[in-house]
C-alpha cells in the first residue's frame, strides 16, 4: 500500500482528492470482484463503492476513529455487508465468500453507525433529477424558498417549499423501504430516538 | 404523508411548532408508529442533507469516480462485433499446420536439432507476457514470428543459440487469436496459437 492507514484517514478528513482517488483505485477491483462474481453488474459496483467510500469518510470524521485493520479490509467489510443486504433485498441468497476471510471480528459494529448518512446520500442519487436539484439548492447551497422559486422557475416560494417537502417525503419513503436502514435501527436502538428541538416539552423515544 | 403533514414535520424538526400545535404533534408521535417512523426518517435525512462536509465530499467522490472510469475506458477500448469476428478469426492453413505437426510430424530437416517446446501451451489466453521455453537449449539461433488472424506479422523475436527461454511482451496486442511459428536454418517450423482476451471472442466462432 502506498499510504498508511493514518495517512488515508487524515487524507479523508482533509478531503484530499489524491488520497480519495488512491483509495478508490485500490478498492475498485476488490469491490468489483466481490460484486461481479456474486450476481452484480458494473452499475452495482459503482453504487456500492460510492456508498463504502462515503461511509468510510463519515467514520474518518469522528475524532476517535481508528482502524483496527487495513483500510482496504475495512472498506471490504462495508462492501460485503452492503452487497449481502442488497442481494437479500433482491431475493437472492448467495453466500458471499470472497473477501470475507480476513475481516476481523467486531469490525462490523464499528462500521454501521456511520452508515445512515451514506444511505441518505445513496438514495438521494435515486431521486428524480428535479428533486435532486431542489434539495441541493436548499441544503447544499443554502438558498431560500424565494431564490429556489426564481432559480428553478417555480411559480411561488410557497410552491417551492411544498415541492421541496414532497421531494424529501419521497426520499423518506425510499429510506423507510430500505431493509438496510431498518436493520441499522434494529441494531442500534439509539438511532430510533428523535432528537427534539429545544422548545419541545417532552422526550420522544420509541 | 400529505403536504400538511410534511410541512408540519419540517417545522417540528426546525423547532417551529408551539403550544397546542406542538402538543398535538407530540401526542400523534406517541400514538402513531407510522408517523413516528416518518418523522425519524425525516430527521435522519435532514442530518445528512445539512452536513456541508458530506456534500463537498460527495462532489469530490463524483470527480474521482468520473476520473477513474474515464481512465478505465481509455485503457479498455470497445470493439464492434465485426471487429471481434475479424480479430478472432481462424486461419485454416495455419490450423492445418498446427494439426499436422501433432499427427504426421513430417520432419524434413535435421531431426536431431528439432527443438521441443515446453511452453506456451496451445490455445492459452494471455494478457501481459508470453514465455517460450525449450526443453533443451537451442543449438542454433531461432526466429519466432507472431501473426494475427489476418496473417499480419505483429512481432518478430529471436532465440539466441544456447538459450532455452524467451519472454515476449504482448501487452500492446489487441484482443484476438494469434499464431506463432518458430523456425531456424536446420529445424522444422513449429506452429502454435494463443489468445488475447479470449473472453471477448464472439460465440459464433
């Protein structure tokens, strides 16, 4: 490996494109082998790899994050879990043997808590183009409803708000249908808590 | 979820609900599991979407992904079926020569000098290098010629006398079927063939 684990983590924290590129180039053949030999297609490789790399990034941002194995082993573990869940969703029960041998015990627990953001980003990419655009305007670029209405040629700021809510509702529907999301909530009950706004009167915890 | 629900959820998560409206909302959260799940999902969505770092990372990742696949596609050009049929075509005369050497072995030159080849195995699929190995050292300089299936010579290499192995770099060869012949002044021609990217060979061949 050209970079050590520490260099890779630091590179991801600083969003260093060279390190991310290196990581992508190292991981792509491994993830491709796992997926293409287990009923997957090239498109699946792209999706799963993007998911794995963004999950890895989410973990790297945690101040206490440290790898207990090589970063490639860690990302392979994410890929294996993700692909097994995807196969399950597609009704295919295949034992994914490749890449599983050297994954140390306990690594899965380290990974999963960082995955919710990756699931959201992954499903965001599946929204219709116009929905992606309006969500991006609001959340990435921080535009007001008025600005969104003007920019996207929407009749009024009220309708821009309604459309934005509908798009996010669509995204919520996709997330609620995701078995991976359900599994995460079951595995980590603290994720089931709604964090209440300060003004609220009681704690909501199911 | 209707528009009113969606808007109320957004306002709740933004801390904008007050008094009676807030109480009603929270009462519904406590009694309606489906509603609770939707609010929870919406909260997870907002957390992820409001994460500026993640947006900028996703942009970089998109660039990295695009770079990777551009490079990969440049490295692996695509071919039409017609081209592949041509690349993997069979040359009947050469096939006959290959078959004959295993049956009749009509040796016309000095049989005592006739080299025996250990590798490559006929029909091997290779990608980077091809190693020609003789059972014993060549007693005289030998010439190795490689032709593609259109009978164009794509490479000529030389076995020096007293050597038993020759490595041929075939990285730059296009996918297809290749024939080779090895010959010298006093030895009969040995014929063989190999493939590059046999996985691309059309089924009809």
